[in-house]
C-alpha cells in the first residue's frame, strides 16, 4: 500500500536535528505524508480535468496546494 | 537536497486517478511534501527533547502533526 520508502523519511528527520530516529517514527511520518500526497493529487487530477487536460501538470499541483 | 525520489510520488498521483503525470508535477508535489516533512520533523525533534529523549518516536511525530 505504501509507496514512499522509509529511508528518505528517516534522513529528513535526521536533517531536522534528530540524534536517533525510531522506526515507528519514520513510518508514522511516511503514512501521514502519503495521505496528504493522495489528497493533493486527487485535487490536482480534478483541476487538470477542469482545464481539459489528461496530463496532471505542476500548475495543477500548485493550485491544489494553495486551495 | 531532495530526499524523496520522484517515482513513488508519480505512482501516488496515478493512484489518485491521473491518466498521465507531467515530470514537473511530481517534482512540485515532492518539493512541497518534503518541506512539510521537515517542518513536522523539526517539531517532533523538539518534542522528543522536551520529553527527555534523544530518540524521535512515533508519539513525537503524532503530536507534531496534531498541533
């Protein structure tokens, strides 16, 4: 089900200043961020269709995020 | 600079119903999501320190997201 791998999420938590990162922490952040991604992506798909396109473009993502 | 690869983000946009995904779209969503990740991770690092821990745990991430 999950698409985003845990390793980059762990690196981001370390970049944020963590000494150590629990495995459960990376999974929790990944799950949340992946849900957010799907919500923005769904909005972007609707916005692309609204603009008469079959291709989702950055302008659709940008507008989805700003809404 | 970017940690999260584009391929899983493209798959998520397709899961959301996209026929085609522009490369710029995946990059835009990745950049946004990665920024969000760093913000939540920074909060979580502070919350772990506040609880006297050096390890960031899921409870820190959860509280950071709920705040």
